[in-house]
C-alpha cells in the first residue's frame, strides 16, 4: 500500500517495524513544547519538577526566571483556563497515545516473542502514566476546597477518563471521569499484562521498564490504594529482581556522574546530544536541576532558579548521613565547606541549601551538548526499600522500624538509630531526603493527608511561596482543562474546583 504514512497493521507486521513504536515512548519523555512554547514544556522531567515545587521540600531560589514554575509553588494560575494546566493535561494524553499506539500494533494471537516484550513495555508505560494521573487528578478532601464544584456536582474520588487503544473518537467525546475503584481495575490490568509480557524483552537498556520496574509500579499502585501487604510484597519483589543496589556515597556525591548515570537506577530517561531537548540548551533536566551547568536556567549567571532543600528538612538530616553533603550547608554549620563541587569556586555564588545532587553529564559545566546529554531517574531501588518499610510499618510498627534501620545503617549512615516514636513519619523523612527532586513526595503528601508548611521562622522559601496547609493542600487536586470539557460532553460540569489563591501567604510571627 504505497502511501506517505504507515498503517497500524504495517507497523505490527514485523519486529523491526514495531520497534519504532517501542522507542517512541522513551523518546516522548523528553518531548519539547507540546502546547504553547513555554519554557516549562520540556517533557516528563518537567512534570517531576512541578510535583516537587508543590511540596514543602524543594524551594525555588527567588529569581527573575522563577516565572517558569511560580504558578505551581505560589498556587496561582493553575485552574482550568491556564497554559500551566494545559501543558500537564496535553502532555499526559499525548504520552498515553504513544503507549496506545504500541499496544494497538501487537496482536497477541500471532505476535513474536520480541513483539510481546514490546507490548509489555507499552502496558508498563501506560500504567505509569495513568497511575500518575489518577493520583494527581483524583479529588481528595482538603482544608480549603469542597468536592462540590461550581456546577453543584460532587467530584470526590473522581480521577480521569480512560482512553485505550480501542477508544473511538465518538467514545472520547462522551467519556466521563472514572472513580478511583474503576481506575484501579484498569491500571492493575495493565500491570498484570506488563508482568506477563515484559520478560520477553531482550533489550537491557534502562530507558525501558523491565520486570523489576513493573513490580515497582505495583508497589506504588498498592500504596496509593492503602493495600499495604501487597505493597510490601511487590516492593520486595522489585528489590530481589533489580540488578541495581542502593547508590553508594561515592556515586551520590560524584562530581562527574552524580545522579546522571542511568546504570545506577531501575528505570530512567537518558538524553543524547542530538536530542531536541539537549539542542535547545535550556529546556532540559540539567538546565533546571543542575546549578553547576553554567549555561542553564538553574545557574543563569549566578542568579537563576536554583533548587534548594527546605531549611527544616535539611536540619533533620543527621550530620553523619553522607547525603547531607548534596546540599550547600549554611554558614557556621557542621558540614560547611564539605559539599563537593565540580569547580570549588562556584560555592561563592550558591545560596545556602542549594542542591547539587544532579550533576551535568560528565561533570561538564560549559558545553550543553555534553552536560545536558544526561539522565534522570523514573525509579530507583532505594524507593522500594522505603516503600517496603512504610508498608510494613502500617501493618506492624516494629517490623517497619527494623526495615528502616537496616536500610539506613547498611547504605546511608552506620551510626543511624531511629529515635522517632512516629515510625511512619521517620520513614517518610528518609524517603523525602533520599528522593528529593525525583517527584515522589507529592504523592506521599496527598495519599496520607499530610500538611505542607513553608512559612515559619527561619524559612528559606520566597515570600509568595510561604503557604501553610492543614492537611493535604487543595492545590494537589489538579484541574482538568477547559478545552477537554469543551470537547468531551461527559466532563461538562465535572471538573475539580480551581484551588488558585485559596491560601494566604505567611507574613511572619
């Protein structure tokens, strides 16, 4: 059939043709500018950063460049009629479409083993995306906004519509938000298929999920649902299946390969020098997350949007824990001067608490084609240890404490002793430290109804971001964009209420 495009049947006709659909998924993770050309539109890494600035753990340095993320950390302009919300919605659904394309191309009745492996990857990616969206868009009770929206409809526990590889345009135009229970069934079905088919995958490249990552997704899934026995079991399966170990002190603090080496993780994204995101110079992970990348937004001539750890969170890290050296210590503190830098002179320009956890590729501070040809994690085995400990603690506090102490003493601080009577709080503390900047704390806060506190004496948050909540923040219930409601009849009147501006900034004691 001579045409200028390939049909789905043609793409599924051979392993090689199907392979193009496989690699479209990790490629889309770094898709640049998919809505209106704003500089936050640089792919899945930007979604990770958005989630982090909405917590109380990652403070953005006040800067002329903070406009690119200020909507999310100041709780302004995140309603259904904004470009900020449009980016998130459009990006997720375009990413889902890449997974649906992969799934639709493989007929299990006549597929080769290679194609079945690819199919498993498609189901794993789709499960990850729907799990993200379910947790982000599900409306949960909070201290400010009622689940009864302006149309008088109750949206409590509604997630997002489900679009699969067989959904027609007609169906998509009348496709309601599903409940948490319906979404849970759908995601589990994808995860079960991923678990069945992904062992056929022969590629060991870590931009693709493997069986350990599928188990890891199941562990996250069961934590979302509060099914702690299953969460604990699958976290342990992920640990036992993974070919990686918790990163060492040398790996954590390396100035050349610190958190830019995908081989250290279960699953991640790897950019190449020729990728569009790298070629932009500034619309990529290293630009926003590596203050030592002198060409990027984080540095911006020493006055960029550097990511800092919350001062109170930093103070809770023990000085004997090597991870504390990944952030610049404040003057006069015990670890002042002990943070390793690519170029020690940069210390003069970084504000206290700035994170250098994520290094530019090969430690190259000047050449963006090298420094931004970097990697960032989707999933690390350390998360599985901490999920296992938390899930166990919900069932038996003593077992949870034992698992946490074992992880900390073995991998992070030989002198560690858990003296916190609230074992769940202590496990979450270590998870917040371990996974700072990796986008997971948002989900922990929302599922456990935890408060965010940024306004306090000694805070290092910028004035407009000093928002305090009583329990989960209202802003963690994402709004669906107006364009979707315009084109999907079943969503009319069923959006989440707009949380923008519902908190007053803290003005001091």
